[in-house]
């Protein structure tokens, strides 16, 4: 049972009866809960609900709903009624909101905004998606180093309401360069008449706007921070990025990696939010590419047609052999791709990985070879087949671990995303070589 | 070039020359950087470095290094010198630290700790790994509802230093039940003589200690919080859990899911931190299980030995056909597993997923069938082969999308982790059925 199923059906009537009472009820809902509710409401009702909120809460809700609904709500509201809401948004949400609108709508809105806000939106939109710049906010508390603790607390009281976070206050030198940081906690503990420059920490972790959101998320996680300041190359403060902005970015990044590992081109929207044609476009290219690659296995098999003619029993081991190579390769690729992503393995350790995966391949290969050879003997396929299958399995499983572990490292080295070396991709590569090894060995042993 | 390469070689000598100066230098390093440094130092030097810190900083560093090194350092320090460091740790780190020690060492340490701390450690260790209880801290700022804002700020000043976070203060009723929450930000903005009960928000998101860390991380992310209070079933405050504790847990969870999807049993340690034998244990069971499953494909093929004898060209399409089923299944499984994990798809939507994936399977299958049939015709394998290959591809690709999408949903429904339906597992399932479809069609069409 969802909250929305209880609330929405009666809301129309309630609005008609007592608008004030409904508005009061809304004030108690958490922004995210209200956003969930509005996403499930019919669009006319959604507009009414949004207008029943005070502009500040309305701005938060509008910033939190799905991008498609943002555009739809904006169109229903019109620029005149939307502008006050957009004015109340935090700077990062405002820039994202404008970016979602089609150009004509965006222009109509920008024409109704403060020139300062317009400049700010332009500044924030200049950074590419996936960078810190695209996620940062300019609503940051910054004070000159000459202030006292008491004066800084005064600043927090006055300007804190519009800031992205009040938990860190940044201390700036004469030309806005970042000199240090002081937390609200430290301000509370400090003597009120102390200079903020004495209280601040000078060692500030900071990032530049072009840095990848993923790397920044790792930094913020490693140092257990709530926010990081963003600075330009002259060390001047541009804004800040918070842990919640980054964790969303990181979750998207993980989804992208997982999709790539499953040979799907990353989706921009959710599973049900992606339409059928887009889905075909995301899945077909990889599937066709893998199919075309796998066509070569057909050629490889026809080269060995005579040996197959002589012993069709060879065919019955074919799927077993190629899947074993694919599976061991899949394991290695999965381990290495994730280890690279979280920084457990770096590029300089390629040879250490190789020697480990070689040993692993031989060990696992021998294990499967024993089972495979036993099976051949027990089913009465004869010693020659058993030896062929056994030797092939050792070779193919080792091939799998080596290709599976080295391909992601190679891709990372040449600057591509290692997650592209998906399980199906590795399996296809190993299939072809595995078949050639198997049938070559068979031709040689079964003469 | 790492920091450690610059610092470590000269440190021994520096210690001998001027211990004080080195200690001063250490104070400027961030805890996490110091922990990285100490992890790379020889153990004797590591002990010296730790002892050069003041107990508070030493406690933070000891809590941050790898578990194995924690045990080793504890043994070198002995309970006498370790106890003051452990005393300074936050309650959650302290409980984790004690849990890492072998029983005898843990007992020696507990014997030297305050009875209150010992009770606290026991309380925190009662929760299973992966629950909020195992991650929470009891160092929480809580005040009675009768206090004024000014008194609460006084409490923050006095006790804030030991608290996990000072950004939220929890307001409790007469029997410690959670009545509300007030942020440091709100306290700063409020009138000093106002009652905290007036200023607090009564709508507090809270979790119970048995809740999965993963779900809690999602909650904290959804509502953009920094921390969540943990309450018992009588709504009494037990502790709190912070976003950085949870984000570590979430990253581990993602790694586990990715490993499962690649048919590796989740590792407890990092790639290089896992020894060879453990690795074999993590990889061999899945590999053997998949191998044994795939043995049945051999049986399936031998049933159709006569049709293969008649047309060995059929064999050359076999790897192509089974890999296409595996690849489309892998795509669907990847999409659905991730969509379930992030909550984009829920169990009640199974039929919507099924109809979508069916349509997707037929579409993608027709695409590959066209290429496959063309290939058969162009290579002169004849119309009957082209038709067999084409029909099989439509069937196998559709089979892949259906099995790949439904298996994760089925696993989630029966209470298993959907990530267990790994790409290799789906591929094996589809391989067997795909071979039977292919060779049955061939027997029927090629008579």
C-alpha cells in the first residue's frame, strides 16, 4: 500500500472544500515524500498541489521531481508563476532545472530571473556532465580572514539560510583565494573574539571543477567529509559540492558500469522510463557486434570439418569447453573491473595480476579438466577424447583468466572504461580461440 | 610517486634525531593520510609512529588502518599501551576494533576498559554484520525536551567533542523516547530562550537496528540526510548512524553484487588482500557448478547425433546460437538486477517486465536472425539451414530475455539475492535449452 493510494483519490475534493487545511497538511510532509506523491498525481492536480505550497517548499519539490515532470509542470505553470519558485531554488538545482527545459522555455524563464542568477546559471552550466563543476553549488558561506569568530557566526545567522550547507565556512584571502576552513562545530567551541584565521584549519582538501564526480566521491568518502570546496587554478573559491550530490552521481556511475559489464549501453533513464526504441538502440549494437564476432567461430569450425566428420562426439563437448573459458574469464574480468573502480588495483600492478591469474587459471583448469576427462572416460568416449578434452580445458580456462584480467587493465591504460570489457565480450573472444585450440588438439591427438 | 616513498625511508633516522619535531609534523597530516602511511611502514616503525601521536589522534589512526594491521599493532603495543587509545575511539570504532581481536586479546583489553565502555561494546556487537546496529554509534547528543535552546547549545559545547556528529541533537521524552530532532543550524537561528521542544522538528526519520545497512543507505540518500537516529521498538533512542558509515557499507554491498553477477562468491577482503587458496574457494564452486550443469548440453547433443552426422555444417552455427541466447539473457539480467537493487522495478511489476522483455526478445531475435540467415545463404549452406538458423535465433534470443529478466525477479520473490542469477548462470541455462531447440528444429526441417 502506498501513501499516494490513500491520499490522491480524495485530494481533489479536499482542495475544493478547504484549501487552507490541505496546505497545512502539506507543510508536514518531507520534500522527497511530497515529490513522490506529486509524481503519482494527475498533472492538473500536481499543479494545484505545487501552488498550495509556499514558494520555498514549492521550489524544493519542483527541484526534486523527475526531469520530465519538471518540464511538464513548468509548461503548465508558465514562466510568470514558475519564476518565483526557481528563484528560491539552490543554485545547483536552479542550473539543472534550466538545463532540462527546451531552449525557448529556458529563454522565457531566464528573461524573468535576476541578472545575477542568470550569470550563475551560465557559470554552472559550462561544466560537462559527470564533472564536479556540473554538480557544485555557488551558495557557499565564505568570509574574509580578518573577521572574528563572533562576526562569522553572525554571517552564518544572516546568510546561512540560503547556503547549501552551514556546516563549513570557508575563509578567503584578499583575492578570494581559499585560505582555510572552519566548521560550525569549531566556531561554536571557539572564543567569540578570536580571529577566524586563528581557528581555521589551513589544510583544506579541495577539488577543481573539471574533476570527475566519481573520483571526488571517492575522496569525500575516504576522508569522511560532508562537503568539498571547489577552486579554480588560482586557488580561488568557486563553490562547493556536497556528499548527497556526489552520492547520487556515484550511484549513477555504478549503474552505468554494471550495464556496460552486461553489454548494455548505459541508459539515461530508469528501466521503465526508457522507451522501447531507445532500449533497442541501447541493446542491439552490442548484441550485433558480439554476433558478428561470433560468426568467425563458424569459420573456425568449418576448417576442422574433417575431424568433426570422423568423431562427431567432439561436438558434444563443444558448448562445455567454450562456456568454461567464458565463465573463468567472466570471473576474472568482474574481479578486476571492480578492483580498478574502487582503487584496490592500479595499472602498475598488471604483472602481479597476470601471474596470479595465470596460476588461478591453471589451478581451476586442472580441476575442470579432471571432471571433464572423467566424464569422457565414463561415457565410453575413449582415452584420446578424454586427453583432448582435459588439455583443452586447462588451456581454455587459463586463457579465460588471462584475457578476463588483462583486457580491463589494457582498456584502462589506453584511456577507455574497463567496464566495457563485458562478460559477453570476453566470452566471445575466448570462444573463438577456445574452439581453435580444441579442434587443433583433436586433429593432432585423434590422427 | 607516493607520499610514503618520500617520507618512510628517512623516518627512522628522523625519529632518532628529533622525536618532537617529527611528532609536530605528524599533527598536520590528515588521519586517513597518516593511516595510509602507517600501512606502508615496517611494523616496528609503525608502532613508533603511532606512539608519537597524542592519544586522540592515535585512536583515530588505529581505527582507520586495515583490520589485520590493527591486530598486529595491538599485539606490539600490548593492552597497557593500547587501552588509552581504545578509550579515545568513537563507540562504533571501538566495538569494531574489539571484534577484530582474537578472543584472548579482546579479553585482556576489555579488562582494562571502563565498565561503561565494556557494556557499550557488548551492546553494539550484538547486531549482525550488514545491519544498522553493527554500524551505529552510541555517541549521540540527546537532550530532554524541557531544555531551552541556550541550554542545548551549552550541551553541544560540553559534550560535542565526544559525539559522532554535532549537527543533529535529538530531543527525548521522559523515558528516553525520541520526540524530535533539532539541527545545529536551527539552534543557531533560534531564540536562545525558546524551549527546544518548540524549535525541534517532530517528523524524524528513524531506523531500527536490525534494518539492512543497504536499505538505510538508500533512505539517507533519498532524504539527503547526514545521519539517522536508531531506535528500539519502544521508540527509545539507541544511537545514530552517519552517512559515511553507510556509504562504506553501500560500496561493499555493490562490490558483492558485482561479484555475484560475475559468478564469484563475494570476497571479504580486497583483491590482493585475498590469499590464493581463499580465491580458489570463492571461484571454484560456481565454476564447477556451471561446468556440471553444462555437461547436460553434451547429452542433448548426442541425442541428435544422426542429424549432425548428416549435416556437420549445423555445428558451425552452434557457438553463434548459444552465445546469442547468453548475451541477450545477460543484458536482461543485468538491467533487472540493477533496477531491483536501486528500486526502479519492484516485484509487483513482473508482468510488465515480462511483456516488455518478450517484445524486446522478438525484436532483437529477428535482427540477429536476419544476419544469421543471410550468412547461411551467402556461404552457400542452403535455404533449409538458413531457415533453421533464423528460427532458432528468434527463439533463443527471446528465451534469453525472458529467462534473464524473470530469474532475478523469481529469486527476489523467494527471498534470495537476485544478483546470484549471474550472467554465466543464465548463459548455462539458455545454452541447454537453445541447443535442444536448434537441433530439434534442424531434425524437423532437414528431413
